[in-house]
């Protein structure tokens, strides 16, 4: 029983600590492109690049100092994590590189972990600034460093989970009606004789009606789905249309009987 409980606890902890794939970040002044990462503990390996920007007068402050941080944001620009790189842990980071301005150089490397709250795209950026006053000069001019100009790069991460495709509704097959005959009507507009859609007329359509005056409305359009296949044999009477048995209801509306009755004689 104890072994079973330990095994279940191990499985639960493994699921809880499921981590996203490692992200490699090369930091410059501009933010990285979005990179997808699953929820959970995620490792970020980083390389930060800085550049010497020269002597500024007056400088940013009296004492030497600055910051070197990595910010992780969502695509909506929400700050998810803020990792500070201690300047003291970078020996000689701002001691040299003062002869050529605007030349990027590798400031430091390292790695850290953060807990990604959900499956999402991440945007990573570096923020670097350091100032060192030059003593003995009026106005406290100072040497300054900042993030190197350029676009930050990212690689690794997880493959985005494709969204579930929207199911395409399957429409029932269209049932067509077939008429083998010449349809003769007293209407004047042949397009109005067969108004139903999805009908195939094999034979023809004849409109015998006439308009007493010019039509006020434009001629109507043929019904969508109507197909007319001319059959000369049906038009000339050489072929008789197929007959379908019908139930004919015959009703007598009125009946009148007349007759002459001769008078009888006794």
C-alpha cells in the first residue's frame, strides 16, 4: 500500500512539474519575436550584448551603477517575469570596451527558470544601462553603456498546438425531379412556368399566353437549379411521354334531366 501511494505521488509530481522546452535568448535592444512555450517551469539560456555609448556630460548620476535585466512578456505586453543579472557577477563587464563606441560585445551569459502560467507566446527583451562618473572633471561627466543596438533572437521553445478545425457541415444530397414532357402553359413568361428549383425538364417549355399590354416589370429570371434538355421527338410528337398512373377524382357538380311525359288516357 505504501509503495502504491509513493508511486501515485511520483506520478502527480511529474505531471505538476511538467516543463516547457528550453528557450535560447540572444539579447539586443529590440524585443524578440514571439516564441511559443507551454505552461510550467521553463528554462531560458541567455546571452546579453551591450555597447559603449561614450562619455556623456553631465552623466546619469554621481556614483557608478546601473542595471542589467531580462523581461518576459505576453503578446499583450503583460509582464510575466523579471530577471535581474547582478553587475557584480560580471567581472570586467564595464571595465573595457571603451575605445570603440557603438560596437556590440558579449556582456554575459547564463540561464534561469521561470513558471509560465499558461500555454502562450512569449516575448523576451533585455534592458541594460550602466554609468561610471569620471572624477575630477567639472559637471561629473560619465562613461555610459547600454543594450547593443539590434534585434533580439530566440530559438527552441515548443511547437504551438494547432486549433481544432471547425467542422464543415455535410449537406444532404440534393434530390432532383425529372420531367419528360413538353410543358405547355397559358402564361406569357416561360420563366414562370416551372418555378421549382432542382428540376430537369427533358422536352421543352412552351408559353402560349400573351400580355394585353407591355409588361411593367422586367422579365423574371429562370429558377435556379432548373435544367431544360430539348427533346425534338417530344416536341414533334414522335415520342409519347412516359405515363404515370394517377388517381382521378371525378365529381358531378350538377346534373339536369329533361324529358316529355305523355299523358295517359283511361
